């Protein structure tokens, strides 16, 4: 017979709970720091774009190629990085790749022309490729799937410090010691953080010696499972434009636009890009708080894409007569940067835990390939106009921004078409839960938590 009054489950003492919370906060801080470095590297060139153009005698196309090299290398590395994360665990992979990024930053500081700049950006982009997705793998290993979207948004929000540092602080640093010394300092910080990651990130996810290793070939072939899953292509279509459109502005072309169209100097460009970065942090942070109170994701994806598109159309069509007006539009676009995080959360929920790393990196791969194109293509387009006072005219920037706004709307339409059944089913489940909280239609009460633990509605 069983005891009719079973003992209460043991509760960890307050000290143990405090230690666990401290460990969790510390881990999230390290993961956010890794992503912060990546955010700095991908956005710092926007502040010094005009200085690179004049100091290294670069054309708009060469500038675009140098800016896009980071994102192209970043995206191409996602295929092996996904396999490596699932095979060797994020601790070792993140530490090794951040060391490579530091070496790239040191090379950047010594670049003498377009070739050296592109080579450095390729190294930095490759090294940073594991920072965000590695952090997401750690989050997926340590926390329930239902918290994935909110914690991913939280990491994105905190890592916005990297974009803030690449704004006015980096502008002031470059005016004081030059951009070359600035990148040498960034290289040193990267190497120190690589050591911290290796010591602080848990070993969870690393294969033990007695465990059989999944063959590397099998790991790569499993990628086909992701791309054979038809709904993921709707996510990919929007992922290739959502984040890339924002990083096209904040990552590089926002700086030259402010200088060429509104006459902003280095510090003013840094100030405006810093404010945009703060807006990005605040937007992602607010969503992270709100995500725990709702199971809805789709409305926020459309809100983010629609608002970003509106911002680019304003830059293209509205008569912005000052850098302050342009800054307000930059803030609007930055505040709705969280849509790309939700796309990763949806992709993560489509596949089993064994494929978490590859699922996240596969979608992020397409996102950053789009980001690379969003740096290179504007440079080519701007080069089609005759220079005015040594730089592209305002009309050229307007055409580029109008094109980005249009592509955003097209991608959102493709996303809706491919995922129309999943979207309709998600709304049906959400309405049913509101009608009968705690029990979905046709589901036994005990199974409800298991069914809704991962949500894509």
C-alpha cells in the first residue's frame, strides 16, 4: 500500500536557491557579453565608414564589400558551427571562435587597403558566428522551451551594449587614439573574454569519453532534415530580410548616409547610432518581459516587419531636413528589431532537441547571408550615381531605402503564404485556450502542458 500522506518534496534551502540564481545570472551575463562583442564588431564600421573611405581610398562598392564580408563569413560558418555546437558543446566552440575574432580585429587594425580590410572582416565574422547561436544552445539546454523566446530577446537586449559601445564611445575613442588602436583594444578584450567563456560556460552538451560519437557525416546529413521541412522556408524568407534590413542601417550604411546627406561628423554619427542602439535594447527588453505573459508570437513578427518597412519608406520619401529627424526614424526602426529573434524561436520549436544547434544556425545562416547582401548591394547601387562632393547623392540613398522597405513587405507576404496553415492553427489554439483556460480542444488535461510547452502561434 502507498502512504496516503506522502512526504512533502524537499525544498532547497534559501542559500542554495540564491546560489542557483546567482549562477544563472552569471551564466547569462557571460553569454550576453559574448554576443555584445559580436554586436560591437558588426556595427563599429558604421561610425568610421567615412574615415575608412577617405583614409584607405575606398569606393562605395569596396566599402560595401568590406562591410558585407563580416556577414558573409558569419553566415557561411553557420553550417559547420551548428554541427560543432551539437557535437562538441558551446563552451569549447565559443571560446575557440572568439579567439579567431580577436585575431581578425588585430588584422583590421593593420589593414592598408580594401584587401586587408576584407580579410580582417572575414576573420572577425567567422569568429563571431558562434557567439549568439552558441548562447542560444546553452539557453535551450538549461531552460524550458517555453522560455526560449523571452531569454533570447533578453540576451539580444543586453548585448545591445555592444552597439552602444560602437556608437559615441567608439567615435570618441577613434578621435582620441585612432580607429586602428581602437580595434587593437577590441582584439585584447576578445581574447580575455574567450578565456572567461572557457571557464564559465557549463560542460553540458559536450560528449563524454564513454559516449559514442555521432559521425560528422551524419551530423552534416541531418541538416537536410531541416531544409526538407517545408514550413521552415517561410521562416527563412523573412529571416533573410528582417534582421538584414536593420543591420544595413545600423551595421554600416547609416553612418555614410548621415555624413553624406545630413553632414554629420564622427561624434554626431556616433550619438545617433548610439540612440538607435538603445532603442534596439529597449525594444528587445520590453518584448522579453511581455513574452512571459503571452503565447502569441505572430502578431509581434508582423508588427516588427511592418514598422521596419514603414521606417525605410519614411527615409526614402519623407523630406527629412535634419539629422535629428533622421535619428527619430532610426530609433523607430531599431525599437522593432526583435522580430528576427521570434523567427529563430519558431524555427527552434519545429525540430527535436538533438537538432537544436543545427536548426538555429541554419535559419541564422540565411539571415546573415541576407545581411551580407544588404551591405554589398547598397554599395553597388550607390556606386551607380555620379558622386557629389566625393560621395553618393541623397537621391541614391532614397532609392536604396525604398528598395529595402519593399523587400521587407514581399518577405512578410511569402512568410504568410508558406505558414498560412500553421498561423491559422496557432490562432485556433489560442482562441480555444482563452475560451477554456488550461485545456486545449481534444487534449487530455494532463497533456496540455506538454502540447503547449513549445508554441509557434
